[in-house]
């Protein structure tokens, strides 16, 4: 699957040659580019359209990706049309309103009031937009749905879908894609986005008589980086989402699509642990009135410098992500409280080696007071957006990656060397 808001022709050509399952269209000009490359290669590219649904979700502005003012995707609604026009789909998508939902589909789908509007009913391919709303039996709810569909039909996303569909010789329209953000704890925002995607799918069927087979709802399921955080309960929340998808499609008189997801962080992040070697340990006296993250007054903070930093984990500096750290190379000894925490510990901030005040890996954690230079700290949950976002800032070397199991350990990626950096200099 090829994503990206600024794909090169070379990347698109590679994806088509290698038979990628999908290329995600991210801007109105891409269908023509992808079609031209596919035509030259004598192949048919499978594409989806990424749609910005207008749903705001995610733990930070930089990881909220479906609001209107950002670089990803094509907007669902025309400029100047507010989201209130879509409120009807929340009514229809509510299982409690199922009895009303069936009748709401009648006029919009062009069916008689007595027609079967279940998801198993036969779809009428003669139905076309715009709808004749002069029918005497059209209800207020029907009119609201028609108004919502008309707005979507006039939007940028549907225009791009039409462009893709017009290039069937070179492009196969697989479906639509929505990614609303990251570190999302429950399904509520996913449900809102899914309902909007199903409305777009219904509207495109009404305008072009084509049922898109797949809807990709992206990823963004939260993981717990510290003990104070929670991860999404996948079983519960995806159950809610499945029910909502089934309900809105039944209400719209549409067969349910294939639903796909991209839960990369949720799978990979907990699998990674980064190990750092402790260097300088500096005890800093703080101004009167300073408090820790819990609001307790503190007079001292210990800065623990390690042999890495923002060059191998940019997330804390980029958007204030929280992590924790533990001593990994020895048992520090000492008495523990009822929760298993050391009584003789110090408030520490784990910082990197770079020339940046914001080069912080762990803003606040408790570490053994007998921590010393050469000790190894482990920072868990670094399998996602860690090494993949690493850089050679300050000419730092990118660390190795080892695979570890109960039975074995082996090197996967070797450590970068100074020679690796110097080899790039051809001047």
C-alpha cells in the first residue's frame, strides 16, 4: 500500500510494477498522474481516495490528520458548507432509530414507501443524482438526508472519485480511505468518520451507480507509553465500530463494504524497547515554588544524560510525547513500597546528548538514587516512530536493532559507523 501527500513518479511506478494492493490518492491531480504511469506500463493500478472527513481526533495537533486545515487528503464537503448538514447520518446511524432509518431511505433511493430497504435488498442502478424531492410523501428526515447527500455530491472528494472512475482503463477504484489521527482511546471519533465515509459511498452510488467495495478507516489506536496511560480496548471499541458500520449501511440501504484498518503503532510500538547508556548525572536545585507533574512541590531535579536522544526518538521534542525509563542492567537493591517502587529513589529527567534544551526523552520518572555512569536505562514502547524517524543530527550515529525472544537474540540492523557518514561525502 502506497501512501503519501507528495508521491514521486518513481514511487508510483514502483508500486504499480510490484502490484501494490492499493495506491492512496491524496490530491486532485494524482489520478491523472497515476493513470498515465499505469498506461505506459500496460497495467491497471488499484487506487483509493483519502478523504478528510472533518473529524478531529488525536492526542496532539500534529497527529490529528482529518481536520480541514492540513496537508492530507481531499475534503468531503464543499468550501463554506458546515458539518451540521451531516447531522442526519448520526440519527440514521443510531440503532435506536432503525425503524425511522428504513423509511428515510425510501425517497432518497427512489424506492416506493413499501419497498424492502434492508441491506439485502436489490439496488436500483437507475437511481441518479439530483433527487426529485417533490414527492408528496417525502418526510423531513428524508429531506435532511437528501440535503446531506447533495452537499457531499457537490464536494471535492466526490469530484475526484468521478475523475478516478472515468479512467477505468488504467485505474481500478477500490474504495475510500480515512485516517483521523493517532493515540485515539475509543471508537467514538472512528464511528463519526465511518458514517461520513458510508454517506460518501452511498452518494457516489447514487451519482455514478458504482458501489465501492472497500472502506479503509486507517489506524490511530492508542497504546500506553507510561503506567498513567491507557491503550484502546480493541475488542470493545472495534465491536462498537462494527455495529455502527452495519447500522448506517442498513439505514442507507447499502451492502456493507469490506472494512480495512492500519493498526501499525498498536502492533509495533509495544514490541520495541530502547536501551541507553547513562553518562552525566547532574543534580539541579530548582527555584522555590517548582512543582512536579503531579503538582507536588520539589526542590531538586536530577538530569540523567544518555548516549542518544532526539536523534533516535524525536517524539518527545516534536509533540511532547511521554515515556518512562527503568534501570535495566542490575538490581539496584533497596527497600520497596507496596507498589513495588523503590523507596530510595530520585525524581529524574532523562535527556539526550544533543545541543538542544528540548532534547528530552523522559520528562519525569523515578530512578534509583544510586544510579551511576555506565548503567543501562530501558525506555519501553519505542517500536513505532522511533528508529524509523531517526536522524544524524549533530552527526549522531543511528543505533543497532536486535531481535530478542525467550530462546534467542540476533542482530537485525547493525549500528551505523563514522565511516558510513564519511562515505556519503564525495566532495
